[in-house]
C-alpha cells in the first residue's frame, strides 16, 4: 500500500491552462504539505494543512490554490499556468503539525510548454 | 533567507570511502535535525534524525554529528556504496514551529 500517493505522475500542458494535482495519504496523519522542487533540487514549502485547516501559506502566486476536502486529501489547483511553474511538486504528510517526520509522495513532474 | 546552509553541492566518492555532508543553521530555536535521502524520480525519505541533546547518532553506516555551539551538523556515510548515490537534504525544525526548513541538497555519487 502506498502511504502518500499523487496523481498524475507526469503532467505536460500549455501556458495559460488550468490543472490540478491530487494527493492522498493513508497513514492517518493530521498534517499535509505541498512542496515545489525546482531544477536545482531545492525543496520549497508552499502550503500546509492541519486537519483541513490552512496553517502555512508561503509566498506563492494566488494562481495556486490548495484544497483539502478531508484530512486524508490535499489537492493543488493551478490556474493560468506559466513556464516558471515547471517543476516537480511533492505532497507530504506528518503525524504532528510540527512537521517533524514527513512522508513524501512520489512527486508530479509538471512541464509547461 | 536561507536558514539552513548545506555543503558541498555535489560530492563524488569511491566505493568504500566516507561521504561527509555538512550543514549549518542560524536559528537557535531549532531542536530537531533530520536528514532526508532522495533517489532520482522518488520523493525524499527520512534517513536519520538527531536532537540537540546528543552530539552523535548512528544508524548502521549513517552517522549524524552535531555541534550545538557551532550550530553545525553533518552526515557521515561510512563504507559508501553505489546504492547510496542520491541527493541528501539536511533540515531543521523547532517544537513551536510547523515546518521543516531544508538545506539546498547534496548530490552524492559513489563510484564502483
């Protein structure tokens, strides 16, 4: 059983389109995160939800909107995609909202052309 | 600002050698220091972690050394193997916080 799963694995789309990435965790964790990993491998946190409540909202364009329908799911919707949005997006979860031991999903490679 | 600085950016080691990756932090409120390992095409995975009340933690071939006064910690991989080739991230967090602050990552290549 996959602990943290993301779909799709790969996403290729054109500038201006809107796309969503879905994340689900079956670990029973209370906190979920979205990270962006750029071409230099730097991991940057974007959002964090604890029990469906937004607790971290980093300085990301408001074209990015997270949605947590329940504590096992955290989806990421991106409007009006730009070339600079091309990256690998990781979902993660942790038992505590201190973010200590985090379990990462396999990532979604987004390519905007 | 980059609160956790990691070096080197890349490292090449021969099989059987020792790999050493260093990190320095600024925030003295940090009290948890994990290392994550990421293989190509995969998400990062927790490798080993340390709290500042100990100076060293060892798990198999992996050891974290921690120097609280210098605000530095390092990962040592003994008897490095080609299967250890991956990107390694140090990180830090604080009890009152809600996130991990990651270093920039080190790409380790272990040659056979």
